[in-house]
């Protein structure tokens, strides 16, 4: 398979997952904010941190109000990691690989983009949002199923899968990060008179997180009856049966790597992340704060990507390829909500 | 309210479906009856579902403008055009004959030059042609074929006969739209296929692959065929991708290929892999910066050298365009007689060559009645529509002709036949042409029908999609 085509279908897989998990992330964050006491200092700016778009957002000069942040993350075509941009690039990568993907897949991607563009034309009120996110998630799932059942499981398929699942691991790490807001002092202060209340709210956060990845049931069945931070983080990082868990994703990638030539260096990079995931002392991390750990995890996931590019895509800076943007690293500059880290 | 065929009046033009108001041709009776049976609401629904189907299927082309490149949905009219198979058989033979002769001509030009020695075609005409490639001298491609894929534009005059307007021997485009038009019609009017036996055109990609496989330097069961596109922003990218997909060939850009030891390779995830045949959709001049345009970023350095050494098949061969020059066109009837000793089955449109002093004088004196075309442009660019041009435009054009007569030819304004399109309120006549596609390798193939292009503006003759033309599905049906 051509290196340039491999690169595009790999990005097709990544954008497909990025659109879906961004929708999930925004959905859960929205619904969580409705559950959190109003006196708390948890705000929409934090969402910019988690998606790594704080700096880009700042350059727009807008206040980090709900509507501004949501617009920026959903409908802003200037923001390369907004949902509409992800769908656009998903479409662009599909348009330029139509010779290797089933035509039904192209049609579905094309329609998904056109419909979303139409749906957001009238703004993204809370009501519109909910339906929109549900629609995007369902569309991406449908697309995944369509590829699985109607595309030959060949090299192109392998690259789609690897891109897809690598992106998923990255997004799971970001979703875990959402949980860290339950550790914020501002959050604790809001109900510090009542320790039991605080625990309730913490658990609300973690439950929402599980729901956002569709893992609530699986967690209850396989991990514990009670939803609490340590269990959820361990589940999302280390579980080897739940498809969105980082460890599951890494094993999945390893299996697909076997199908590709010269995969040794990429395998080594995957093994490094596996170690980071397996060796995480979650109890301790929750005490000291997740931020640094998540950073380390994301950097090592980015290393897998670099190795894939180096080995198979033979990166040629002059070549005309569709726009592709790695998910930005989380920003150095932190919003106000993030400055204080330690649990009170 | 249903469609009112009684108010449909094509005037003096030959109409493809109707003999006159309310009177369909025999082959169109079932179609006209069926369309007439739909209510206003129904045909609006069909029209909407065509638009939706085209959008969903992503059938698009790119229009260049100052505001940037815009991906536009393919303009399509839902009423098919019908041609009877008895009419078509003759036309098809004529097209095949024409391409055979043109390939003999190109091969002769680059080798013995007999036709020039015999003064059937003036030597200067060839040597001055912008499409003559010196570097091809002495080359004999496999099967002596240079133009493997040809798109010939036909028009139907008032007398109902097909005339050849021009041949496109470089990188003719449009065949993917011909195929997609059929797919759209099937989606939107499945009922129509109950009443007609329409000759399928879906085989084209297989024939194209066979034609390309024919020119593999080493005979193989599955030679590595690639489609070379100028890139993802090219106006015909949709087609390049479509054909690669249907042939199961790789779609490559120049940056995907390298030439080593005079062989062509593509960059794959396993390393370099040998390419046998390149179906190039890039103009000669951009093909290889080592030989032609040095600044070309689209081409592949060394590609032409690899071809000259016989290590890769190139379709169409560099230099094939020498025969689709609009001035050379005027000699095609003689060319057919010269090489094949046959009478041309399809007539040319009568033409005047400006390099001939007497004919040039006639052109200059009758600019208000003629259509003047530059020899080497395509897509309808750079031509003068005399009857519609202003006096000032005609004077400016006259100066251009005088400055470079070799570059121009002129034709009387031939009336193009009409076919009904579904307008906002009723069926309306519009002018159309037809571009069939012809393949030649060790065997020949002609598409049943072709791409019918429609001038969507009432009274207009401009059918080019780059200038707002539309298209129709074209049916060849048994009489």
C-alpha cells in the first residue's frame, strides 16, 4: 500500500474517533456541570485545558463563558480541533482515499459532515447540543460497524484501526483528566461543611465519566459496586476487556501491528506506554494529582504516532496531503480553575 | 399539474426526444408518457432526490475562481437522452475508425513521416504545433498506439446527423460522470428501467484496465497500474479517484513515485515497489521536470526517460496531443483515407484554417458568423463566439488571429441539437453535445453512448462543465 494512502486512512481512523470522543467529552462535561453545586468554581475554561485548546481560545479574545467555549469546541471552523473541523478532515481524508474505502463508508462520512454542518448553522443551545452529540456518536458507531462488516480487513483497514484506537487511548486519558476536577479545592470548598455531600459529588463526577465512555455497566459488573475515583481510574487505564480502556487499546494496536511490515520500533513504543499504564499507582496519583501523570501518558502516546509516521509514512514535507493536526498537547498555560492542584 | 409536453417547442433544431410539440419520437414514447404521468409534486420530489443523491454520493467537480477552489456538486438533469442502437452502431464504428487512423498518424509523425513526405498534411503544421514533442522521435510504443484513451466530442446538426467537433487525445475527462449519471438515474427512476432495454455502460473501467494492462512492458496477469493525478485539488480529482477505485489501481501523485535505474517505483509502506503502467492524468508539460516544464511539482523526474527506454507504459503517450490540435483536426478525413483506405464514417464539422491565407481572409471577413477556436485550448477557453460577440470583441480577436494565424481555426455556428430538461415549471429545450470515450490497446472499445453535456442556459451553446454546463444520462436502446 502507498505510504501516502496509509497515512490518510490512518488519519481517517483518528478523526473518526476524535469526532466521537469529543462529542462524548463535551456531552459529559455539560451534564456534569448541571450536577455540580453552583457555588463551585468549576467552569468551562477547564474544558479548554483538557482539550488542549486554552491558548488557541485565548487568541480569540473571548470570555470563557459557556456559549463561547462550546462554540469554539463544536462549531468553530478556525479551531482545528473543533468537532466540525474533525468531521471536515475526516471527510477530506475519506475523499482522498475513496479508491480504498467502501463507497458506502464515503457516503456515510460525507452525509455526516453535511448534516452536522447544517445542524449547527442555527447555533448550539443546550437542547440542540444534546441531540447533536447523540447523533454524532451514533453516526461514528455506525461508520465503525460499516467498516468492520463491509471493508476487506486488509492493510488499509489495519491503518484505520490503529489510528482509530490510538486516538481513543488519547481521548480516554483526557476523559480521566476530567475526573481530576473532583480533586480541586474549589470543588471541595463548596460543600466542605459536609464530608458526605462532598463524597456524593465526587461520585457524581466519576459516574458521569464512566457514562461518557459507556462504561458504567461494565464497571459495575466487573470492578465494583461502588463508583469511586480510584476504581474508575484503574478501570479506564488498566482494564484489558473494556474497549475504551487505555490498556485494551494498546493490546489492540499490538495485535494489528503484527499485520504490518517492519513493525518492531512501533511495537517498542507501544510497550513503553503499556508499562506506564500498568505501573501507575492510582491510589497515590489521586492523592498527589493526576496532571503530571496524564501528561506523561499523552507524550508517550504521541511517541507511538511519531514512530508510525517514521516507519510507514516516510514523511515528505513537500507532499500535498490533506490537513491533519495531531491533537494538541495540553497547554502549558492553565486556566484559573487549574492553578491550584492539591487536594485541600 | 403534470408536465405539459404540448407546450414543449424546440423550434427548428433537431430534438433528441421530440418530433414536435406533444409528439415524442418512437424511442422516447414510453419515457415521455411516464414523465407525463407524474404530478407536479412527484417530479419535484424526484428532482430533490437527485440533488440529495448527488450530494450523498459526493459526485463533485472543482471550479477555480479568484475566491479559491470550490467543490461543486455535479449538475445533472434527470430526463435521460435516448439514442437508438442502429444509429449508435454506425457512430461507434466511426469513432473506432477515427482513433485507429489517428494512432497511425501519430506513429507515422514520430517515425517515418510518410504523410508529410506525401504532402497530405503540411510539414510546417506539425513542426509548429505546440503539442509536437521532439523527444518522441523514433519511439514505437507497444501496438503502435499513442492515444489509448480518447474523448471525441460529437454534435448533432439540424439534419439529425452526428458530426465530430473535436478529438481529445491528451487527458480527456468526463467518463466517471457518464457512469455516475447512470447510477443516479437508477436510484431516482428505477421504474424507467422496466420499459427499456438500456445497454449497460458499467464495463468501462474493466476495459480501461485491460487497455492499460496491454501496454505493460512485461506481460503479466496483474501488472501494477497506477493512476497519476495532479493532486487532490485538481478539478478532475473526483474522476481520478473514481477510476482508480473501479479498476482496483493505485491512485498516486507525483510525490508518490520515484525513478531509479530508469524504472518507475512507488513509495509503499514496505518500501519501493515497481510500477508497470502509468495512466497519467497530467498534461505532457507537467509530466517530468527533467524533460518538460522544469518547475513542475506535479510530475516525476525521470518518468519520460523510463518510458523512452521501454521500462514503463504511459497512457496516453507523451506527444499524442499532436493529433488533437484543432487545426490538425481539419485534416482528419484525409488522414483516415491515407492510412486506412476507408471513407470516414463520421463527418467533420466544415472548418476554415487560418494558416491558409485565403481561408483566413474568409474568416476575418465573416467573424460575425463564425466560431473561432485556438488550436490548443480545451474546456471552451479562449474562443470567440462570433454571432454573440460585440464588435469590439471581434476586432480584438481579429488582431489575435492576424498575429498568429497558425493558432486558429474557425467553424460556422453549427446548431446543436436540443433535448428537454426539467425546468422549474415545465420541460424546456436546451442544447446538448455528446462525448463518447474510445479505448485502443491491442483491441478497441467504444462506450455505448457517452457523456451528454447540456448548456443549462436557454439558447446557450456553452456545454463545458467548467463554465456552468450540466449533463444527462445517455441511453442506447434497441430500436
